[in-house]
C-alpha cells in the first residue's frame, strides 16, 4: 500500500441522501449539467427511487444511490443510501491498462489523470471493474473523481467530505480511517446492527444481515483489488449497492490469454503446414 | 467470473472492428505467406508473390482507423513516446508492460516495415517496379530466414494482441475466458487463408489451390474447436446469451462467424462432405465468403460487450 | 429550543417535519444524539429520508396529527406518566376554569360559546376570542384607582401615568386546586377532553398500527423525567392545516406534561424553512403584527388612540407589561423628532387594518378587481395556493413590479406558458433584477431566532440591485413627492425617518455608491438613546417617555456599545472555543437566550432536576445569589429573583409571578395546558378532519373546524367532503434538492439535474389498480385543476385502513413551475383557498385528489 495514502471512509449508515456531495463535486470541478438525453439516450427523469443521476460518468464523478427495501406488509422497511465514486484502488485496473501514462498514481496514493496526455482510447473504461471512469464526448478524454488532487496539494481534504452534513464521508489518512471504520462496525454490531461490514479492506469483522431481502445472510469485511482507498461501510450484499462482490483486475487474464494465443498459434502453424504439404496433386502434374 | 451489468462500455465499435479486421488481414496474410513459403514450392510462386502485396496497405489502414477512433487523435504519438505531461514517468519510450494495447502499439510499429519489405519485393516480382535502394534491400531481406521468422512472429503477435487486449478488461464476454487471443489468431489466419484463396483462384494452379483448400479446412477445424470451447465456457458463466441470443449480435454470429467462416470450409472444402469448390476459380468465392465470415466474427465479438451490458 | 440542543435529547420525534431532507445541515445534531444512544422516531404519512435515519418510522394519515398527539396525552394522563412536580408547579394544570365551561365531549365537537351565525366563538373581535366560559376562576382583583381623563385624539398619552393605567387592569390571582381533584381543574378537563383518544382510536382514524403508537408513547414517557428529556421537531407539516395552530399546541402540551420544556435536549424545535423567515415575521411582513410582534392598529378593536391601544394590548401580568415602552420606542424609531408626546408619537398617522389582509384574502380581492398594483420581492404567488386562481387574479392588476434573480412564474404570469393570453392581459409589468445574498450586506434571522450578519463579497452583475436599495430609493422618492403635502394620509411617509445613506467607507470598493447602509438600519432596529444616539444594549433600557427609539425591542442587544466600541453581535465568530451553545455565533433574541423558559430546567427551589440535565440553576454561593448557567446560555428569568419569591398580587409584569413561574410571556407565568385566550377555535386542541378529507370525523358529529376560514368564490370549488370523486388523501411537501417553488433552484443546472421532473409518489397497490407503472405520465386532479407528473411507485407510501375503509395516501413535491431549466406543472393547481382561523395558513398538507394514467394535455 502507498505509505500514508489519503482516502475516504464512506459510512453509509450516516448518509441522509442529501446529495450535497454530488453538488460540491460539480461545483469544485466545474462540471456541466449532464445532457442525459444526448449521452444516455433517455430523458433526464430516471425515477430510480430518488436517483436521477443513474451512473457515474465523465461529468458525474459522484453518484448517490438509493435502494428501497420495504416488504409488502410494510413491517420491514429500510432505505439504503450510498455515495459512490472512484475507489482509488490499490491495484487499479484503469491504471494498469493505460497505454500512454495518462493515468498515474499520485503521491497521496490516489489515481489521477493527466488531461493533457490522455488520447481517449477508452481502454480504462473497459478495464474498471466498478464502471467508474468514463469517456467525455466533448473533450475526447476520460474523467473520474481525482480525490480533489488540487485540494490535497494545498493540504485540504475533498470537497464532498467537506460538504457532508453528517460526516458520512470523511477524508484523511487511510490508516486512520481504517481504525475509525473498524470501531464503527463494532459499535453498530453492539447496537444490534450486525449488518454492518467494510467493503474495501478486511478489518476482521463479520456479521449477519438483519433486514431486507437478504436477511439472514452472513457478511464479512472484504478486501478487494488490493484494498480501496475510498472504502465503504455497507449494510447488505455488494450487489444490492451495484458493487461487484468479487471485482477482478483485468490483469488476471493477461498471461493465460497470451499463453492460449501462443498455443493456438503453434497448433495452427503445425496443422496449417501439415495441411499444405498434404497435397495429392504432384508438383509436376499441377503445372 | 461473469462481469456485471453496472459496467461502462469503452464503446469500441465500428472503427475498432474494421481496424482490427484490417490488421487481421495484414497479419494473417503475412503469416500464411510464411507458411506457404516454408511448406510450398515454386509452383506456388505466382500466388505467393501477389499475396505479398496485401499486408502493407492493410497495415497502413489499421493505425489510421484506430487513430480516428481516438478521442484525441492528434495525440497518438503518446502511445509510443512518453508525453511531457506525464512528468513522473522515465522517458522517452512509452511502454506499459501490463497493457496489451501498449504491446500491440509497438508490435504494429515494428511489424510495419516487414510488410513494406514484402510489398516492395512483391512489387518487383509482379509488376517489375523497382525503387532505388529500397527494392534491393527488400529482396535481400525477403530471402533472409531470420527476417522471415521474426516477421512471422510479429505477424502472429499482431494477430493475437487485440484478442489479448479485450481479454484484459472487465467487459462481459470479452474477459470471461482466456480464449480471445487464440480465437483472434485463428480468425486472422482464416482471413489470411481467405486472401490466399482469392488470389489462388485468380492466378494459382490446381495444386496451389488444393493446398490452400487443405489449409483452410485445417484452420477451420482448429477455429471450430476454439469456438466450441469458448461457447461452452460462456454458457457455464452465464454470458453466453450476449452472443447467442441477442438480436444485436446473435444472427450475425451464428450465420456469419460460425456458419460461413468456420462450418462452410469444414463442410465444403474438406475431405468429407460436399466437394463444392473443385474448380480453382471457385476459390475466389469461397475466399470472399470466409472473409465476410471473419468480419462477422469481429462484429459479433466487439458488439457482444455492449449486448451484455444492455441485457 | 435550538438545533444544537438536539444533541442532548434522549428521544426525538420528528412529526410534521422531514428534517433530514429539509434541514439537512441542522440534522447533524439529532444524529449526534443518535450516536449517544437517543431514540429517533419519525411520524409521517410517507417514509422519507428522515425515516431512513430514524430508529422507528410510524405511518400516519395526513391531517390526523391531533388524534395521535391527543392519544399521547391520553396515554400520559391515564398511565400517570406526567412529570408531577413540573406539571403542578410550572403549568396551569391545577388552575380552575369557569364552571360554565362545556367541552367538545359535551357538545358533539363544539366548545361552549359557539355562534353559528358568525361561525365564531366568544365576543366579536378578530384574533383573540374572549369567551367568558373559558376563563380562569380568579380571586378578587386589586382595588382600582381613579384614572386620568382621556386626552384628545392625537394627544391621548401626554401627561398620563402609564404604570397606573396598567396597574388598573391587574386581574385577580387565578384559583387553583393543587390536588388536581376538582373537576374544574385544567387537569380533569384535559382528561375528559382526551378520554376517547385511545390507542384504538388512533389506529381507527390515523391508520397507525396500535403497537407502533404504543411504542412511541412508551419511549417518550420512559425517557422524560429528571434525568432524561426529549424533543418534538416540527415544520410546515404541522402548520399547514386548518387546525395547524392547535396541532402544534398539542405537542406543547405534551412537553409541558412530560416536563421537557425549557430543559436541555427538551421541548419543541420549530423548524422554519427560509434562511430569514424568522426575520420576516420579527420585522414583520405580516399584516397583523408590527415588528417585534406588537399588534397592528386595528379599526375593529379598541385601538382608536395610543392610550386605548396601550390599555388594550398591554398585558399587566406578563413580560408584555412593557408594551408601552416597546410601542412608543418603535414610533420614535419610525418618526424620529417628528414624534412627540404632543402628537401621541405619530400614532394617528398610521393606517389601521380592518380585516384579514393575509395572502389568500388579498388575492380574492385582486380577483374582484380591487387591487390595482403589486410589488413582489422574492415571492412567487403564480405558483401559490390554488395557483390558477392567483394567476387569473393577477390579470386584473394594472401594474406589477417583480424583483428577483430570474424571470419567475409570477413575472411571466401573462405568458402563454402560464395559461394566459398575452393579448388579453393589460397589466404593465416591470421586472427588476435583484442582487444575490453575497452581493449585499445584511442580516438574516433563522429558525432558532438567531441573527446572523453577512458582508457583501461582490458587486451584483449589470443593473441588479438589492431589495433594500429598491425600497430605500422608492421611499426617498415618495418622501420627496409628499414633502409639501398637508393631507393626513401623507403624514407617515412625510415624517418617517429614512436616513440610511452609506458612509463613504461603506461603499468605497463597490460600484453603487448609493447602496443604503444595512448596519445603520440594524442599529435603528436595535434601539438607541434619542439624546446621545448611543445604541442600547438591552431592552430593559427602553422607556415609554420618548427618550428611547427601537424598531423592534426583541432585537435590542444585537448591536452593543462595549467600552466605547460599537459591536455587532450578529457577526458570527467561529464557535470552537465558544462552548456548545455558541453564544458568539450570531445573536439569538431575546437577549441571546437560545432555549426559552430555561428557568424550568431547575426545580421549584432552583436546583437542577438532575446532574445530567443541569442547565440554569440558582447559585446560592454567589453574593448576592443569582441565577447561573455554565454553558454560556442567556438566562430567561429575572437574574436576581429568588426561587422562593412569592407571587405579588399588585406586582406589574413578571413581578406578578412567583419565583417558580418560568413562562414569562404568559399572564400567569405558567405553561398553558388549557388556553383561556388567544385562540379562535378553542382552548383545547380537538381533532377535526381536513377541509377536504376522504372520510368523516370518527370522533365527533362536527366533521371539520367550525371556525376555519373558507372562501366561497368562483374558481375555488371544494372537493366534496368524504366524496367518491376525489377519494385519495394527498399531501404536498419538499425535497432537499429544491427550494419552495424552485425560483432559486430549478434555474441552477446542478440542482435541476438532480430532480428534473415533477413526480407523484403513490403506493404500488394503487398503481396496480390504475394500471400505472413507475415512470408513467399521470395526471392528478381536484375541482380546482390538474397537474401532470411522472409516477414514482413506491412502498414508502401506503394504503391506510381508516375505520375499516381503505384510503390511499399519495404525495407530490411542489417545487415545479413553467419557468427555468427544469420545468413542470404547478402542484398548487390542485390546492384550494382554505385557512386556519388563527393565522390564515392554508391546508396544503392534507386534502383530497384523484389520479389517472395519462398526460394532462395531448
């Protein structure tokens, strides 16, 4: 792990779904209102609960998700909310496939983008296991949350964490945040909320979901792709939040794929050669 | 592991598909040339000479199409040389060993002169046209075994890299198996053989034609095996439907990629079944059909990722 | 209460409030309470983002809160869960009421004293119903002394000894039975009044499952005692009903019974919505009150002269005994040197109201063609209640001036998009661009009575100017016009002080050099000594002899003279070293007291009720002994008045109260469980169904508030009560992403894209009945009109079982209009002109509607 990495802890139990983080991000980074009709092919209203943003994109670097879990008889009801963004993975798929060096690891452990280097090949878009980074049609380059690199360089934290009224988003040293997160999970478990677990690091917690369609399912902390510098406290399975339960790095396929290609080439070469030579017609007869 | 539906698509569509089809023709033709050179004789010369003219124009087309697809086309050199904007990188060569695209960019750059050499040598033999200095050098190189072997390896690399590239992503179908590199080599070779068939059908003799038919049959068998293993794996992982059942991709895949490119040669160009393409000039049609089938395969592969996300 | 105090609550009930969505920043304080183990409960017709943060969500049909809260009172009384010592000493539980009093239990939903002809209780008169049978039983009043004769009009106060006038109106002391057994005690009347508000009745009328209701009752009673307190948090979900005032009062009664008011973490947190809405009622944009809540001169009341006004309005036995000083200081502020004792300080120059001139009746007059012109500053009536009625009424205006940032729906009321035919509208419209908050100096007074000053940071663009500049420039022009007039009606403008020109250094770095000085105005509102011009530090210094001037006595102390320096206490100093009360974070009127009635946080002897809830206490170790508060809070009591002080039957003002009476603004110093005066619709909150309801009243034969304000005018047809055509209960509300009618938010791209389209929330059961899928276009209708919206099908709303009948609850956020980036139909096309009798507030929170699949217009 990057020494003294900076990141964020997203405690979804404190999220009120106010979207101040989305607006703060837009304002700090001067991002335009997404033209949904042009980019996504549907009108602005999505109506997925209170989510009209739909997905992270080149101009939506933060996206608050809403998941309603209410039984028909209304006796079991909860509304999960989660502010999603780039996770600044310790092993980042986007970083590994970038052919120009536009994506790079900063001194803070985050993944930033050199906008003057990116050629817009979109390889990173296909490589991210979380569907975060996106191609910007207007600029021809890719964009995502860059953990407010310019703010970090002046000693500040992220704009979104600053705007969060309930401190659901907190910014700091990842090592410190991990301790806070572990304590928070223990506190919630002690209050009977055994649903809580950490997505991004294995801090040793395990519990059981108490509400919703996955009630009774065991959950435990999970480290993914080497650890997430922006990590989450969740109350249900990752899929419920639109997160992969076993995100993989594209790299997993490189050597095996190259190996199969090599073998295929050899087989094709041998069979092809053999096939070509097995001509019944004699050379002289053909002429 | 099956990729999830909350992914974003890199939207590698028509331009990429055509670019890699062109690269497949260039590298496939070059590879088959090598195969026919080592396994054939003087009777195959007329076909071989004309095949040499094919790789270079397609190898010019590929980077043009790829560059046109970029969001920032004028910055294409950043693929090869470290941009000053990436100050933390040691310069000046830009090479990311973890990125198949980086590998492929360099492979194509290095392979290009090999296609030029083949072109110039063929130009002299077919047209009699010579270019001072370049033609004699090309002819000399084309006679050098090491040059030819290296060129062959590069050709195989160019054939394979784009398959490895889409394998090294998180997109549905593309990254679900390890087989894309092998499949892309197989279909590149198919397109190379198709080119050989077209040329053999025009200027080749019956013996060359027979040889080409045999290679087509053999490669189609290998491709069929690869396809079957691939489809079985996708079925097990649940992403089979993106290829098989989607309207976007399904019909083109089954009819074009499976039917025309692979089954057609197996059934009609082999030792059993129908013996359709007995006359030499009929190979032109077979070659053209197989080329179309390879194009269908390219289309189905590239658009399957989007079909997966939209399912 | 103030928001930071909520961190000390052991329970919080959010009801009539969606605090997490509508006060998201303030919501951090209940979250801190939750982190410390408090129980958060949300009672609401919808499961909202607030419900998501609470430990318990309790569903309730819109408009039935009095049944729920009355049910809590019933639970408290029948299970003896009241805080006995607090209740007996600090409330009027023990006070005896007139034996002729008849309760709604006796009269099928009416109290004694109802006149069906006038549709009113008590003796004729607006605002304050004095019904004899509701009054306290009292002992003999003190002996009267002869009064000086009434002076001539225009000089009714000169030479008059005001304290004598006031003393002559001292009442006898209220009679009590501290054992609470006498059937005429407020306590016994209360028990009877709420005897049928049982948990079963709550389930029948509110649709709330009995077990959930009982959970709430158990939580709040278990956690309200010497060492635990809790709070109700409410907003317009409680105010916007034809029984709104009574509704809020029910909660105040609960907190008085449970002994929470005036204590840390306890009481009622009233959440107001705009950044300076509190300021707009303090400095009064309300027709019926002058700044600082003095009564407006009213031709229907005994207000003919200043003396009469003082006699009528001064309450001899509460803090309002100082009314003479306040009104006279106010007149001095307005008219300066022109106001003297000889001319009753200009009292007669001021016009008197003669009716209800609030928003709705004014627009009814406008519809009748009686209003010629209107100036709108930051107001958008084109999207207001029964909006089609209001837009149509505006077409009768000869002229309209709109000051705003954007071309609002009201500025564009005459356009096709507003449903008008421009060729037929003769109104002359001026649209003046307004400066934004960061583009002007000023103060705002927010929901916890705290003034907060802000400095101008940038010039407004182009020709945009502040509202202050507009009114100042207009006033100066009017003054110039009337300078030579001798007509009586021109005297107030002719004589008013209007001298807020900026000093050169105030405007040195800004474009406009004629921007009036907001600080000069604040100083005048604060008050100053007329002779020296020195600002006054406390309202205790205000006098009734014309030697002081103060625009609003409640604000006195905002600007202070400290060691010869003028200090603006409304400036915010970061509170990190300030303690949790943060007394230097702005200025909370009155006198920087944040939690009112905090004397009640000590027991009758002045000791804290517990160590855990120690707040204000009587410090016997100090010499002389004095009331103390270690948290930096302002003490809401006479500092040196000992707890054991006896009530003084001839004492004026708070001297009339004993040292055990924390509620200074009440005539008996006690919290009123029973309200003998002040409310037009009864001394006790009573459940009446909303004016439009899908069901009849299960408690009384009288279905609805018999004193509600209604308007039988064209364009305001009411849905049939409990009718079949409009069978669904609809409520309207707000989202975090937008503000009010969207005039500030639907023009901002970053907010417009968060909630771009109007939607209606409905339960899946209803959606299935109507063939409606999530995202479909649907049309909601009432007798007044229609609103098209997208359907948001969600289980967060539900069908209620009301008295055996299924009643669906639907709801719409009302932020949309036809101007802006994100546009949509105006939800108030649906609502009707109907109002609470006390304050004329509308009933946007509960009425009926129909819904159908499909667009409104093809």
